[in-house]
């Protein structure tokens, strides 16, 4: 089957009231209920992960990846740091593509992700 490989490189969050967060990122693929979560980075608004992930794609034209950025909290519900949607159809075949993904639901925030769509 086709797949998307990516490296979650850097994230920046600018609208938090506090001076730091413990951010992590979740990726959910719509059609297969695939769910991938990064580890939290402690006390930063500019986390760097440099971690590789892979999702199996069913239909390039209709599949999308829902991205949720959250602030990890041991004592209560994790706060949202923004969301985004990546449409797989926007990725060229077999080419490394750097995406600067603007986060929604917050004043400002951005994910920098290197992605590659590999057709089956």
C-alpha cells in the first residue's frame, strides 16, 4: 500500500500565556484510524523532535492527516496548542517536501514537517 513518511522537525508556539509548555504532537489518519503521537518535550515553546513517522495511505485523493498539538499536563487535561489538516493529495509522489504548517485555533504557531508520499 502507499505510505507517507515524514520527519517532524521543529514546532513553534507563540501565544501561550506561560513562558513554556510540554508540547507533543498527534497525527491521525482519517480512513484507517491510524494514530501516532510524539513524545512530549519538556518546558519549551520551540521543541525539536527530528523523529521519523510512517502512515499507510488508502486513497491519496481523499485521505488527510489531522494534526493536534497539545501541552502535556500530568495533573489535568492536556491543553490544545493548535490543530491543522494535511491533505495527502497535495504531496507530490516520491519527492521530499518541506511543509510549514500553520496551526489553527491559536494566535500563532507553526509545524515544520518534511514529508514524502511513496505510492504503492
